[in-house]
C-alpha cells in the first residue's frame, strides 16, 4: 500500500491525485484496485482527522479546560488549526520542556483557544522574562526532576501515608532546584536592581517561594542519594540491619559447610537465595544426601533444597528483615510528618516549577529558532503601545512602524519548514560524524561532507510580510509554484504564536495584531519536497504517461479518487492523494468563515473561486472578498489565479495586491513578495521548459491572445521596477544605518574628547596649585629663617627669596599658555606680599585692635591677640576667627 498524506476534511471533500515526480515505471504496473483497498483508503482518511481532534480534546480534558470543546468553538476553528499544522508546532515547543508534566502543561496552554488579549500579553511577558534569564544565566535545567515521584509523595503526605525514599529524594531535588533558581535571581537583583523588572513576572514568582531548609537537611540526614534509608536514621534500624547481616553471614557459612560435606561432585552445587531464604541448588537432577526441605525439582532442571539446619536461621532472617522494614517505615513516617508542616509551601513550589518549566519551554524554543518578541497590539486600542521594551534610539523607528503597518513580519520563516531543515542538517552532521569514526569510509565521508554543505546552502529563504494599516484584504497572485500557500500558513502560524506567548520567527520589530480567531480554508496542493506545485507535477507526468491524460479529462470527482488509488500502485507511489474541494463546498466553508469572523479575526483563503467556471468563480470570488472588506474580518489574506480579482485594488482602497516572485530559469520560487504588483501566471513558459510539445505550446499562445501577452509584459516591467525600487530602498536603508552608526560614534567620540579635556584641565590646575602651595611654603620658611638672622643679612635673604620665586615661576612658564598665566600670577603675588610684609615688619608690629589685611582671605581683619614668642596673631574677619603667622598679614 503506498503512503498516504495527512488529509483534510475527509468527510466532506473529494480528492484528486497529484504527481510527486516523474515516474520511472509508470507503464510497468498493473491495475489491481480492489474493494479492500478503497476501504483502507477511506479508513486512513477518517483516522487522520479523528486523531487530530482527539489530540485537542485530550489536551483539554487533561487541563480541565473546555477551550477546545466543540460546544465552545465550531469545527471550522479546529479545522483551520489542523490545516495550519498547529498541532505539530505545539509538539515541537513542548519538546523543550524538561519535565513530563511541563510538556503536557505546555501543550494545554498552547491549545487553550480562550485566551484574552490581556492573557496573551501576560504570556509574552513571561516568555520575555525567561529569555532574559537565559541571557543572564539565571535559568536552570529542569530535566533532573522526577515530577511523578514528587507528585506521588505529595499525595502520600496529604493522606498521612509514609513516603518512599525515592519520593523523598525527588522532593529534595525539586527544593534544591527552586533554591538555586531563587539564588540566581536574587544575585542578579543584588548586582543590579533593574534585573528585577527585566525578570518580571518571574522574579516576583521565584522570590516569593518559601523553601524549607530544615526539611531538606532532615531528609538528607535520613535518606541516601539512591533513595535508601541510612543506617544512622535510627538505632532500631541499625540494630536490625546488623542482625540481618550477621544472619546472612551465618547462613552463607552454613551452606558452604553443607556443600563441603557433600562428597559427590560438589562443583555442581550452588548457593542461592529464593524469596529471601537461603537454599542449595543442584545443576543436574541427581540424588543428594542433604537433609532438608525439597522446594523444587524437575526433570533435567535440578533440585532446590533448604537444609534443615538452615530453616531456623532463615526464619530468624525473615523476622529480622521485617524489623528492618518496620524501622524504615518509622523513619519515612517521620519524613511524612515533617512534610505535612510545610505541605502548602511544597505544593506551591511544585506548581510554580511546572509553570516555570512551561514558560521556559516557550523561551527555549524562541531562542533556539532565533525568534523575535512581537509587538502584540489590540486593533481597537488607539495608542497601540509596544509591550516589549525597545532602546531609545529605536523608538522613532518603532513609532513609524506602528503607524504604517497593520502586520509587519520582516524576514519571516515558516516554523515547520525551518524545523524540518534543521532536523535534516543535524541528522546529516550526525551521519558525517559516524562516518568519520569508521575507517576506510573515504568515499562515504566525502559524500556526507557534500550533503552537509548543500544543506547549509539551501536553508529556507525568509520573506517579508508587510501589510499597511488601510489594507483589509490582501490578494496574493503570481506564478504556479510561487509559494502562496506557504505565505498564508506563515501568517496564520505567526498570529497563533504571538497570541500564545511565543516569539515569532522573524526579525526584530515584528508587529502582529491580536486575533480572536484564525480561520483558514487552505488546500495543501503543493509538494514542498520538490518545490513544485500540483500544476508543475501534472505537466511533468503528462509528458511521460498516458494515465494522467485520462485522469485530466475525467470530470467526476468520485472516479478521480478511485483512479488516484490505482495510479498510486502503477507509479510506485509517485502519486499522492490530496484533497480538492468542489466549488459548492468551498463556497460553503467560506460563508461559514464569514459568519464566524469578527472585526478582530484573521481569515486565510487559498485559491478563491477555484473549482468551477472561471468567469463565475471570479465573480463570486470578487463578491466574497468585497464582503470581507466591507464588514468582515480585521484582515483577510487570499490567494488566487483569477486575473479579475487583481483589479479590486483600483476600485477599493481596502484591497492590496501582492505577487510571489518566481525564477523562471530554475523553476524555483524565490519566496520574495512583490507588493503592489499583480502577479502573472507562467503556465505556458513553465510548460515549455518541462518539455510540452511545441505544437501544443504554439496553439496555446494563439488562444491566449496578444493582449494578454502584452499585459504580462507590463506586469514584468512593473516587477522589474519594483525590484529596482526595493534594491534602492535596501541600499538607502543600509547607508542610513551606517550613517546612524557613524553619527553615534562621532557623538561618543566628542563626549570622550570633551571629558578628557576637562579631566586634563582639572589635573593641570591641581598640579599648579600644589606647586604654588609648595613655593609659598618654601618662601615662608625662608622668611622665618631670615627673621632669626642678624639685620645685615635681611637684604641677602630677600635677594635669595626673590631669586627662588623667580626660578619657580620660570619652571612653570614652560606649561600651557592658559595655565602659565595662572602660575605666574599665583607665584608673583606671594612674593610681592612677602616683600611688603618684610618691610612693614621692620617698621611696625600689629597690636590688639589694629586692622590688617589678610591676603589669603582677601579680607580685612581686626587683630585680637598677638603672640610674639610664636610669631602668631589671632584675627577676626567678620564672624571668622583665625590664627595666622605674622608673615601672613599686612598692616593697613
């Protein structure tokens, strides 16, 4: 039986076959379609969707939440999440949790569809706090916690039953982890108080945990790391265990003595322990001369005998072991009673650790895939504030982004495609490592190296999703295999990720509105593994197989299902059964989405108007999209091949056109979105490159018409213009970033130069002041020495002081121009004052009540007291009284 894909809407959708590649044995098979095969296909289709819905219901039941109950949410909501593969993304995020309960809690939280805007903001704040803790190094690993044992231990303590040693040690591990987490957070806050706010709300949750150190020490004193109770836990336990060891030693010696006394082939006898009783077993069945109890015997299996002399010891050993078990239970009961004292705090710690593990899973996923914290806003809010802190230099750009875009996802990745590529790269690198470990594998190693290098080069290409504020309906057109479906799914998953507290896989500055519903009608008509759409696969198969010709002309969708199963056999699985809904069903789903959507909903519609007459389909598609624009969802993103839908932009400002760029030479999508450009279908050109006969292509071009070809040429010119425009914009943005960095660097350099100049000036002033003070001190010293000398030497002393002062002034004259003037001024004033002081000193000494000048204070002062023995004088200048040397004053 060929492999079947994950099918959508099995119970209400017909199916068609799509080619996955060129079949090498298309004509080699035989028709062998049976009733059993058809039933198996129907069974597989039904199981696929039932498994998806069962997963959602199980998650809701486990969390006690009815958020995914069919009574609360219509089936179209769950169907939308299914086609977006939200369950696979939830499983990926949950794998980053460290505990089993954390994994389940992560799935429950992601599957909760009743999140309010405030709840989503809270989840994003928690994720951001965990990311900050990871960057700081404050987050710990949760994989070492056995939450099942801890949960069982808490239940036993709640009921008053003795906990086991393993449960007690699991609780110690939990408390130690909480203690480490609390210590890391407090250490960060002690280093910088700003970390408390950056870790919020986790910092508040962690710091409020009450951890009983006495309980940890108590358990560690009684229980070993392997969960066994220590001998030192109680005297009764030690005595009982010593008794057990003594009896076991006696029994072993007794058994050895019995075996030695048995003369016949003692090598065939062994000592064994059966249900705690020591016995002797014989390898072969033969008669033994041992008096005892025959516990077991069999043909060819030997005998099992308990010697009579060992029976009393075995009975006593059983009693001793019962005593050990009783003593252990007593010790464990003490631990239970100790736990009951702090049981509420223990349960709070347990629940908090599970919650932090769930938050940590979201943070680790976001960091692992290099996501960005989105600006999640409510469309009804006028301020539309950014809930993630941004640096000051980015505030202007962020404000401009908020005003311009309703959805801003630069360099966005499809999460599952990125995960798949990373997994493939890891597996290839693992295979390469294994090949390097094996010798004589040069060829295989070289091939593995090429494979790894190729995977690194062909990583998923990000694309920009930029939708302006005035847009309510975005119509994405473009060539076949252009990546329109990937774009729709990426938008839907990004909206769900932001709403669920996950970082979106886009560049910084991502902006996503909060949507109450994400409603999608997407048919998975694309073979991502080959980068070819259904159209390209069909054409490749047409050129080599007549089977598909019959399939294409078949108009009955029931026959298509039967024939697709047949093609799966005859082409060795090169065909894949995928859904294609008839137009009435597609329209009914769209109307159901229209009735459920609100002004806060996101609607994703794939191939609007397909499956019926092109003219009627285009008319109904235009009417449907206009109804969404007038009174429908907040944002509708639709893909189509109908050219008529492209004209809506020119009659309604709520519409916007975009097309997916496509490399016609390589037949590969570039995943670049050209905004404002209506797309063109390259069916004829692609058909030519895929080998369709020339006659068919020529006739197709004639039927297509020259006018349509001219329109395509105009569109091509617009695409080239857009490409040149975007290149110029990117170039200008690049130079703008460089100029901003240069401006910041210049400002920083200017501040550093100014600061350095101020510091140098202050340093020079301090040095000059010190040297001036030193010169003044030297002159005063020389003056005091001159006073103690005879009068004839006064002139010589004066000359020396003048010379010394002149030398000091000349030494500082070599400094800076500005400071040189200050040095000369400060140095000359003391010399002049000293000359005047010496002259006046010779004429008259001050007396109490005289007025004198104090140069150091630049004030006049009254003399209060004169001490000639110390050559000091007490003066008063205003309210200030100071004692000075006679040389420091000048009479008025």
